[in-house]
């Protein structure tokens, strides 16, 4: 391999690396981390936002926003220390489509319907994976859980699609 060909290959590799870095930077600018649960939130489709000391914070649901609004310094302090967020419901980390080791799916604020005293959860192993079974005898709670989980599943599907497209 002659010197010119080698130089062209090196320049091409460098250009590719710079392109990937720019694409990642743009993607990071389009997302934010929910300071309450640690979930990655697409800014354009965030369920709630809150302005605090000149900074806009993005949330996966209104429960997280309400918790933050009550005690913003608590969550900002945990964020600056690099602490992991509380993980209700056995939160999974680094899941499909989330990247960067962020929280996936199940974490939500204190008003989350999954936190109800009348809610029971069980993890069932299947031949194809696992199923999380969430039940309640309260019809209102069941409806709230169904709506909440539908939002989370839609968000996870969208993030997976975005990850697949970026490959």
C-alpha cells in the first residue's frame, strides 16, 4: 500500500469519526435526563417540563415533575453527586434504546400508579424472556397503570427505533 492510499484511508477514518461524534452530540442535545427517576427523555415529547433557576428540566411524567417541584434541590444535589436515582419496581439499567446506563422504563415519580398500596407485581419467566405482571383490584388503579405503561412502552419503542436507525 503506497503512502497516498494510506493517507486517504486515514483521512477517511478521521472524517467518519468526526461525523459520528457530531451525530452523537446532536442526539444528546435532543434528550435530557429526568432528574427524579433518571430516565432519558426526548425533549420534544417530554410529558412535563419545569423551569427552575433559569434552567428547563424535562420529565417522563407529571409525577416526576411534581416531585421535583416540591424539592428541586434534593434531586439536583443527588444529580451533582452522581448518585443513582431510587429504583422503584426493580428498575432495569442500560436497557434497549436507552444507552449511557440510564434508567429504563419502570422508574417514575412518587405519584406513579405503580406505587399504589393496592398494586401487586410479579416477574414471570417465559420461554421467550420475562413478563412483569402488575395487578390491582381497584378499577381506577388498573386504568391508570394501563395508561402509564402504554406511555412507557411507546417511549421505549420510539427510542429503540431511533437507536436502530442510527446504527
